[in-house]
């Protein structure tokens, strides 16, 4: 009975979510998401009622998970929820519906409370967090500062430590060690007289200046100055780390200006 109920759940999700994403994602995108989540290879399953390549890719991965002997039922359902949440990341209404559907589905031995997001990584185990983090291909400094914290569910601290390191990196490359935060950005990425030059185009320098200023100010004012503040979910944390990764690459690719610049 247990296996039958599990199979019914996986088959329902495979068909309904597969149909939902048929015209939202390409098969390649489904495969990329799955490879970032699952520590196993996909097995192909023939299913005549699946009528798009995207739905077939999703079906294959869902049943590859179902057939995986390495996981117990609890871990299979956690991975299933993680997969569903990823492929429906741009459709919050469907995402919420199907995640609730999984939690409400009657399966003996599965406690949905374990899969409820508590703010500190209860949605997924460390393995899933690790896989999600590693698929982003962050800048090395983001990995060094945030990876272990993120894997263990400390999302707020992962963001803070990353942006503190970004500040230190800007100080080190610019040679300006007596300023931090907004004052450092104003000095180093000045539109008229920058110390670190990201572009020869003034309009692009203006964009870079406001990009650095807005991102670092938001993180500082929200996460550093409010002890109760934390990312709304794991994906917001990933997004802020992605922004930091872009900023690190900009600093890395910048060049020190000559004194007679402009």
C-alpha cells in the first residue's frame, strides 16, 4: 500500500506539473535543474500519454527519483518538492498549489512538517542545499564566504559575510582602506573620477556606480541593521548571492585608474 500511494503521488506530479511547464521551460532547462538537484543519472521511461519533450524530461526525472534505491521515502519526497519548486519558480500560484498537494497527499511514514520552511533550511536537507548552491557557479569569493553557511541554512549570515568580503575586496584593489560602505562606493566608483574603472563609457560607469551603491546599501540597511531581517526564502538568498557574484566579477575585471584620468 505504501509503495502504491507513493507511486500515485509521483505519477500525479509527473503528469500535472509536466503539463504545467510544457510551454514554460525547454527540456534542456528541466535537465539542468534536475542535474543540479539529483545525485543520480536520469533513466528514460516510455509513457505514451506524455505529449511534449519538456513534459517527458520532467516525467523521466520524477520517476528516476522514484526508482532511486539510495533514498528512503522521506528523502524522495523532499527531493520531489525541491524539484517542483525549482521548475515552477516563475509561477508562484502553481508552485504553492503543488507543494501543498504533496504535503497533503496521504502517505504513511511521511511527516509533512519536516518539509515546511522554518527560515533555517528545514525545506531541504544539507545535500539539497549543497546541490542548489553549486549549480549557480558563483564567483570564488562568494563560494568561500557563503557556501558552508548556506548549506547549513544560515542564509542571512551567508549574505552578510559575502557583502562584507566584497567591501574588503574593493578596499584592497582600490587602495582605499579608510572608507567603507556607501562612502567607499562613492569614492572608488565615482562617475567623474573613478579609482577603479569598469568601463570607458560614462553611461556605463553611471550604471555600475548605482548598481554597487543600491545593492550594498540594501543589504547593509536590511540585513546588517535589523536583527530580525532574513531572506523570505532560500531563493531570495540565492538571488542576493548572485548579485554579489556579479559585483565581485566587476571588481576583478576593473582596472586601477591613472591619476590624470578625465
